C-alpha cells in the first residue's frame, strides 16, 4: 500500500467498515501542456466572485477561502494542501503549473470516524473543492489512492486539471490510514463507504459548481489511481447518471470469486523469501511468483515491494474483509514465515468461509459500466499485477456487453508508483503523462465523438530520454 499516517490505536470488539486501495488517447498526440490557457465558460466577473454564497450540500463544516493560486505552486505555502498526503506519488521532476486563482472550500460531511487529522479537525469524510476563476465548464472528481487523505491527488491530477480550467473536488473516502478497517460494523463496510463518499461528493460538487458559475457543469469526469481507480470503475457501474466518463489509473480489482489482491499477494509473501535467499529453491520460487502474476522482468522491483507494500497491503485488506482469519489478532503478524499459525503468507482466499466471499461481493465490480471509461496500467505493476487486475476487468466489461464503452491501455515499463521512476532510472517510465493523454482522449470521446484507439500496449518510445517520458505519452 501507499504510505500514510497511522491512526490512533484501539479496536472495536467487532469491526468491518463503511466505505478501498492504489490510456488512452484518441490520437497519437502528445500530452496537452498543463499550462495551456483554459477556456472561460461563463465565470462570474471578478476574482472569487460570490464566494460568500457558496454552500456545500450536506456538509457538517466548510471553510471557504479566496486564493491567488489553487495549484500546489501556491497552496503549499498558503497551507491549503498537505504535501504529506501526496508524498511519493509522482516523479521528482514533474512540473508544477501556476496561474490559477480561485476559491477553495475545505470541509467534511457528517461521520463518526476520526482518523483524518488535516486542519486539526480529527474528522473523516473530509473534502476539498476548488473553483477556478477561469472555468472551462467541466468538473473533475476523485477519490484518493491507498488510504490517503483528500490532498493526495494534488500533484498527480489536481494541478493539471485546474490549469486546464476544470473545477476539482476530492474526498478522503471516509476513513484513512493503515487501520482504516476499524471503521464500520461489518466486514467490507470501510471499503463500501469509499463508494458512498465519492457519490456524495460528486452530487455536492455539482451543486457548488452551479452556485459558483450559475449553471451546472457541462461534463463531470471521474478519475483516480489505485483505490481511486477502483472508485471510478464502481461509480460508472452504479451511478453513470452522475458522470460523462472516467479515467481509471491502475484501479484495484475486487471480485468475490477472484482474482483480487488477496489471491495474488499471499503467493508473493510465501515465495519471495526463498527467491531472495538464493540457493536451489530460488528458481522454483521465481517461477511461482511469475505464476501468481508478477511478470518476468519485474524482479528488480520485488525487494522494495516485499519490504514496503506486499506485507502491509495483504494484512490490512485481509483484516477488512476477513477479520476472523487471525482471531483476536489485528491485521496479522508482520513478515511471518510460512507455516506460522494464521500467517498471511499462507492465506487461501478460495478456501475461506462463504461469509468472507459475501463481504467481498458487497464491494465487487461487475464490468457493467454505463459511461465511457479509459483504463491504463503499467506492465511492471507488482503491487496489483496487470494480468490479475486491469486485464481481468477489461474482459469483464466486454463479457457484460459494454466493450464499446471501454478503452484499455497497457503502458510498457510502467509500475504502480511513479516515484520509483527516480529510484530506477532508465528501467521504468512514469504513468502521469499517460494519464493526461488518456484524459485528453476522454475529452475528445465525450465532447466530439472522437473515439480513442482500440485496446493495445503503449510501447515505450525507442530512445526516449527521461524528459520526453515525463512530458509525453503517444497513445495512438
């Protein structure tokens, strides 16, 4: 999982959770520059006009501020973002656009959990809404990757869409941190709340946009990475009336019958130690990891993911849907050896009781999307292996008869977390420019009927240097 602040200790007697985890263009064009001048579409005259009249429907608290800069070029200094929320998600040299004045609304919806400490509120279901003075008529909504808070997308997504003139809104999904699974009453509740909170924010943000600009958004687009990508899929399946389309950046796949992350991660935990130790069992362990979905050629990423992601992710998400596996122990035993009682390395999802599968079914995806969706994932993703995730979801969409609404792009040499591009220069490519190319393609698809290219692998351009890879992603 992506790193985040750890919430206070203490566990309810029975938990589960209310509301989970971490392309496509229509032509072979480069990413539209983030500094491109937005089109003004009826914004009221004057900087931050009408801010005193803005009300977020359903909010228990809101704070409205007029800012000279809505991107992180200004919000870091003004205290209107939290860099800890987005640390580690983008390459260090990603450019920051500027020149986007407007209104920011921070606040929260009624909730009983208290893991989010932003603003000193100690209250979950926090949100941020940003309304640029120069509006292009659109709204972008997002949930966060991992179990991060509402500013997690500010560098990867918000800066760029704000510079293009979009209004932007994001939610913390209703629970945060590595103990998110303590929220709710039943297994699966915490992840289910994520879906509810994005629906809630989308409706509220559409209303606020209409208040600010005196007309509703001409288009509402959902996007997000990892768990945020899962939310895009779920929203387009369950509330297509709220959206015109979405871009799913390596969304998490939940299926009651598998695959899901609980079917691939135990194999990684079970076999990686033998692979890392070398010796006569190493070759067989590597084969077992390949069989579990971790692609050949990704071996250089395995040590980092074993240390940082695989163990933690398996334990906290297993606790969310299957708390009974380890009895009274909360979220298992870190880095336990295979053979240890109730060790997550030996977890077998298929053999678990029907109640566990029912918990996953409550948050499961179906593939029955109702609006255009562009999905992208890196071929070297070793947190959510692409063959066990986006490739499966694409087949689900086609099997449901909705294939005409989907474009699925496999990004060669991309991995789950773009900051690793800096750690392994020359071996990985960032996904952020591919997300921007996909977003641009989605715009053309829904506004002019310009259909993106068919599903394919987006090859790494031969001879491309780091600067080119960071600023362009031809998808044609």
